[in-house]
DNA sequence: CGGCCTTGTTAATATATGTAAATGCCGCAT
DNA sequence: ATGCGGCATTTACATATATTAACAAGGCCG
């Protein structure tokens, strides 16, 4: 099976040596059961993770016991990078479905920066893109209605699943509970339910046990009024590599 | 005057060569008047910026014309990194006060990755730390009350101003309007005003034209129930550099 | 088969926050 | 001094969303 490297090669194609090294990282994969933690907030940071299969979530604990899911990770995503700058993890990584991950120790990252600058830079750009995604999400959550948030999330999800080859004809698995969806979008489960139901009634989507089908794409996009434009930067590498003038 | 490099040397001390190069970047600084854009959303990405003096903001436009301020930048911050992965800027950079910045073209970043891996890594870690900050902010906005958001913002701001040497004895400049504060915290100006007033009445802080003084630190922290722990990782560099085992 | 647990659904009520509009304050330019 | 514009402050009112509770549907396990 082809490892899901689409997030890595998005910015720069891997050389033979780089591909070799990347494949080497995948040797010891680990299986995590749905709902189990991969790394808890506050634990020492020993490295990062690569999600080979399944869905995972990054979440933060609030003092009152609730938590906020900050990001849903799909196969091919790198997990835990933000905490690399901290002594103890600032986020909890958790398997949202049964998942398989492999680990990537601190030292390997240092080595990559020293020996494979092209790869380091691809990774760097990939994490910057994550930062953009985070900024966009912050802008929904802060300033839009429940319906917009939900539809924007579904559109984004579909987009990313498609990039990972996990959605066909607007149809994809949707294995998370409404409770988790509430923690992700910052609203109560009851209101998630109301909103989901009324979205269903618009006819734009249809839900079946653990799956979602998008029926009316344009309609969805109209509902997600604040869905951000996509300035995908597949040329980013070239811009940084060449000596373009400022 | 000493350039504000505290955000750069936080993770790794600069070698002579690196310090030399860093100083070279600062040659042509530009002055931006309060309220003026540094770079607008949608413009081509020619590089990043270094904020030498003043406050700046990163914001996203929503389709309905409102905007969400995603981050307030203080002297020493690097601006525009997230958009590096995009062809066109995904964020608007704007001077919140009169500010002075200098530019840092794409090519210089590429060169840095190839020639100064230590510096590249320090920068990388710094942007990961920003990502943590973004995640934390997302968790406030999504799941906490107006009072918590406001106090958490003030605490974080004070913390960062202190790191930049811009706050003494809990006293610091506060040059942004309540309108901007609302766009930052995702609430209406009226509610900002209400909340600010009632925070004032608790006696934890006192406001005077354009300045804020924190009177009761512990009280503030109690109000900001969700203020996250600080897992500052000044040892991050060492962890990545040495061959620590996973 | 029957119970238990998770998940989804719906209703009734409470409340935090938004919206609209008016007022006052202060600095600044004429 | 006068008026004007940006900003802070209030008031009154509207509403989206939270909270609590109860119940239904399905999966798992004895």
C-alpha cells in the first residue's frame, strides 16, 4: 500500500534519497483504538506522529473539564508539531476512530533540518498551511452562525478527504459523534443536532449511519457564507528556492 | 537601539555569523501609519515582515464585510509567515498603531534553510509556538464566556509585553479601540464595553486613556478560568539537536 | 431474550450576547 | 470658541444558543 504522502509532496517532490528516508520513518507503526489517547496534554514531548490511517483529533482541555477539539486529522497528516516548541505537550492527541500511527522522534527532526533542507522546508510550509487553516477556523468560530460553521466544516472536510483519496462523488465516511462535533465547532450537542437536522432538510446533504453524501454542492457553499477562498500555493517552493526579488 | 530579537533567540542563541545575517535583514525599515495595511489578503506573497516597533494585527475578511482579527503582533514578532505556503496572502496585515517594519523576501528564507539550518530551526520552532497560541485562542473563543476571553487576552498580552520589555509593574500601553478588541475576541463592541466595565468594577485592573494597569493578578487569573498553562520549551533546541531516544 | 450504554432526537425554559440607537466625551482643525 | 469625528458608554429590545430533561433507536453483552 502506498503511504499517504500527499501532505508532504504537496510543496516539493521528494528526491530518491528523501523518499528513502521518509519510508524509513514508517517502519514501526502502532495501532490505536478509537477514543484512546496518543499523547496527553502535559506529557513530555518526545517527538511527533504521522497518521497513516483513521481519524485523530487535537484537543485542549479547559479548566472546567470541557475540552475544545482544535483540529480533526485525516490520513497523511502530521500530528503534534505545535508542541515541538514546548517542554510538555500543549495539546491532547486522540484517536477519533481506530487509527494507525507511526512515531517520529525529536532527533530525527533535528537531523532532517541539518541534512535534508529541502524536506525540512516542505515540512515547514506544510505546518504554515496548517496555521492558515487554524486562522480560518478561528474566524468562523468567532463570528459566524451555527449553520455556517457546520457547513464550512463539512466543505473543508470534504475537500481534505478528497485530497487524501477518501471521498468519491461527494460521499464520505463520517465517523464522529455529535458530541465531538460540538466540541469541535464550539456548540452544544443539542444545537449541533438542531442545525444538522435543518441542514438535512435543505436537501443539500443526506446522512446515513456514519456516512454523509453531499447532494447540492453550490447550495452548501451558499450556506457557508464565510468559507474562505483557496489560495493553494503549489508554487511556494519555487518562490522560496529561486531568487525572486522583493 | 537593540533590535527586538527575543522571539528569535528564544530557542537557540545566535552564532556570530547568524547574528550578522539577522542584522543585515534589518537594513531597510519602513514606517507604517496607524490603520494602514502592510499587506492585504489576496495580494501575492513576496515575503514576510519583521515588526520592529508598534503593534500590528493579522486579520481575515468574512464575506459579509466584517473581519476577524486573528492575532495582535508586538515588537519582535514575525508577520506573514502563514501565507508563505500560499500563492496569495490569506491574511491582511495591518498597523494597529504607528509601526515600523522591515521586509524579508522569499529568497532569503530559502537561503536560510539551505545555509543556516540552526536559524531555520529556531524560526520553525517559533512558528510552531505561534500555532500553539492560535490553538489556545481558538479554545477560548469557541468555548468560554466574554469575561474569560477578555481576561485571558489581557493576561496573555501582559505576558508577551513583558517578554518584549514593554510592561513594568503590571502597567502597559493599550492602544487599541474597543471595536478592534471586539473583532479580536469575536464579540460586539457593546458587549466588550459591558464586560470591560464590569471587569473594571472588580478592581482587578484600572483603565486610563490608552493604558492599563493590572492591580490584582491572582484575581485576573481566577476570572480567566481557561487560561492555559505555560509549557515554555526553552530546551526545545537541545531536544531536537541531541539524539534523545524516543 | 432483557438490560445497559451510547448516540441521536425533541421540547421547554433560561440567558448570554447581539442589534439599534442615542448620548457624552475629547481632541483637533477651522 | 465652534463644530466635527472618532471613540466610549448606556439603554432598550431581540434572538441565537445553552441548559436541562425526557425519550427513542440501536449495539453489545450477559
